[in-house]
C-alpha cells in the first residue's frame, strides 16, 4: 500500500531522521512510535504531503507520490483522512459543518443525506448531540474525537491519526481502539497512527516502526507484540516495556 | 525576624591528600541569605560530604550542589559522583537530577555575531521577504484567475461576513478620520490663502488633495491597521491550530478558500470607501469654509469645478491596488506565522508595517507615472 524508500527528513540543516525504509500493507494498523521529539509527527506530515523529503521517496500503491507535482496530488489526497493532534477543527464552523465540508466538496449528496452522515460519524465517536457546538465550546478531548469523525467523513482508504489517544480517558481510548478495529474490518481501511499509548499499541497494532532518537534512524519494524520481547534493539524493548527491559532479548519463536 | 548566625548557610571545601570534602552547614532556604563559600576552589568533585551541622533545606541546596558538580565533572564522563555523607532524602534528589545527562545539543550556544554578520543576515532576510511576497502575490493572482474561470471554491457565507467587516464596519472610523483630514487641510490651507484674499480656493485645495491622494492613502492606511491586522491574526491563529494544514489534506486550496474572499472583499470595498472618504473630507473642508464665510453652496460649486473626473478616477484606481496590497500582506504574514501566541502578534505587526510601506511606495510610483503621463 505505502512504500517508503531511503527517506531522510530534515529541517534546514538539522536532520530529524535519515534512511527510513519500510512498508505499510493494506489493512495494516501501523503505529509510528518513538521517544519524544524523534520526528513521529514529522514522518506523518511527510506521508501526507505537507512536507517534502530532503531525500528519498514515498510510493502509494506503486505510484510515486514524491515526484508527483503538487497540483496533481489531489488524486492521492482524496484517499486520505487525516486527524491532527489537537483536532484542528475549523474554528468558525460548528462540528456538523466541519464534518460536512469534505462531504459537500467531494460528493453529490443532498443536504439531508449529508446531515445523516454527519450525525452518524459523530455518534461513532460518542459525540451525538454536539452537532451545533463550536470547537471553542467543547473540551480538548472532544475536539480530538470530532477531528477523528471528520477524518472518517469520506470513508477514506487510509486513515492517518496523530496522537488520537493523548488526553482521552481510558474508556474513551478503548472505545477509539474498537472503532479503529471496526473500521479496518468493515471498510478495509489502512490506519497509520502516531502514538505513545502502549495499551492501544499492543491492543490493535499489527505493524509498526520505532524511530530511534539516538541513532536518528529506524530502530525496528514489525508487530509491537513481537518487538516487545524479541527485538534485538534494546531501546525498542525498553520503550515497549516501559523501562523494564533486560539487556538480552528472548529468542524469536520458531 | 532574620535567622541567627548559627543557621546561616555555609559550604566549606577541604582538601586532605587526594580526598575533597565538602562540609555543608546551616539552613539553606530560598527566603534566607546567600550561602557563604569557604575554602579553596576545588578541582574535582567531592569524595565525601559532611552534613553534621546541616539544618533545614529546600531546593536551594540541591541546586547549588548540581551547579558545583556540573562545573567539576568533565562532560560525558560515566562514573556517577560520590554522594556519601549526604542525608538520604538529598541523595534521592541528587540522583534524580543527575540521572539524565545534559542534552548538549539542546543548549543554545549564545552567539555574538559581529555587526557585519548581523547586517548580512538582515539583508538576506530582507531579500527572502521580498521573494516570498512576490511568490504569494503570484499565487493570489492565480487564485483570482481561477475565480474568474469559476474554478475557485470558498464558502460564500465567509465572503459576505468578510465583506461586511471590511466595508460597513469600517465606515465609522473612515468617516471620522476623513472628516478631520479635510478639516485640517482646509484650516491649514486657509491660513496661507487668506493672506492673499483667496480663501475660496480652499475648496480647490481640499477637493484635489482629498480626491487624488489623501482620501485614498488615509483610507488605505486605516484599512491596513484595521483589516490587514485582522487578516494576519485570523490566519495566524488558524495556522497555529493546524487548521490550514487540515484544509490542504482535505483537498481544499488554502489560497482559494482563505485568501481569495479576503482579497475580493477589499477590491470591492476599497473604491467605495475611498469615494465615501473623499466626500466626507470635502464636507470637513466645507465646515471650515463656512467658518470663514464661504457659503456651502459656493464651496461646493468651486469644488466641482476644480475636481474633474480624471482626478476622481485616479484615486479610485489606486485604491484597488492598495486593497490588493493590504490583503496580500495580511494573509501572507498570517499564513507564515509561527506557532506561538507571540508569533501571531509579530505577524500582525509585520503585516501592518509591510502594507503601509507597500502603499506609500506604490503611491509614489503612481505619482511618478501620472506625472510622466501628464494626467
């Protein structure tokens, strides 16, 4: 689905990460993880085209996203749904209008159908009844959930979530995990999540990449449940075990 | 009541053989006096501490110890310094403070650039500002082109709101300032003209000055401060909240969506406001005229004779360009603003300064062009 080759990300002369090579398969729930400030959100921004790589290329289903000129990228972008860290809802619009905007723009549905879809998406994230509230009138956590609802508005093929669980209470976080699993199973969406929440990572992710702050490149890729005990990289095991890792990994299962 | 002497904080270094001992005594408190340091400055960290006479302490003591240890231990050396002799709770605090080595990359080396370097950096920045304004203006023009071909998308509700905010809501301040400008022009002009017995020509003075220059330029400057700043602040806040990125990733073009309605609103409203300002300014002059016994009807007729259609048109023509400058500067600074609240404030200031500069420079250019064309 998504291939990343030799990606180097930099802000001017400061290299955030170099030589990243990984694949995200269709229907993966792929987690981008790493220490604070290692460039997880930056990687996400590169994947969705908000930043250009210093080196390397990104492919979507074999097509080169990086070399496609900006005006032609609409084709790719239509298949994404993006949720930003603090929701990034358009502050002059109500929640309903926020979710309706991508629908009005990209579909021919009439107003009634759009309203129904909007209510449905809000219900999925537990915000029924808040259609006419403005983003400033609801809490930060609710803003995030509304952002997720908006990201899902067009039933995207690939859903990108930037720290969806941060700031959510454990029950909301669990509900979000269930929602993500359901989306993958019923719609066949691929989900790419930047997150720290170990509970969620182990519950739903089947593939991941660990960005190492020290070496400034990838530490490991694979299923976090395997990496926790069997990764050869101590930093990865330490991260996934919350600091309890022993210095030797247990051997991989046959 | 000041603590008595025996509780004064004191640190004493002693060297014996290779061993360095640091004796800590007294009360080390934030509200107390500065510690007294005795003994020769050490070259290596203490091998042992003596805290027999140590009284109460708060974070002043571990802060002092940390600073001492940092200055004595060479960077990136692995053995942890000895903490023997310190009371257990202090040991815990010191271990915590020493646990994560200082991120040497993170420390901002204070740079002291020479004046030449500063001048160089300033020029480079100035040049890149000019480039980004040119690029932004180009994008805005492309957006306008898309609009006329019916391909630009923005919310019409946004457009009407912006139009009202730029147009109708600006009337009070434009009225006040134009009226006073007209008044002042007439008053100052009359001081000279009266000595020739030519007070009537105040009408010509005010009419031509307002219509050709003052109406347009003052209105543009008012709108810079009012509307240009508002655009910068709105877009700057949206940028900080990632709302503009969200527009991009949902397939909307931020230029079409945000900049275009603002530019169109100003292009429509500036000529109207300018005409209005001209009228109100002439009215102000008329009041002064009345005060020097020029009947309003006479004043008006004189004004009409002096101000021909060309003059009027030139002012309105310039106002359209000024409107574009205000929109471009405001929106550019907003979209390129940084992510902090201070950044939004800076963006607003830069927007206003840039648009006022642009307006005056363009006005001078027009003055030159019109002179050459003999208009």
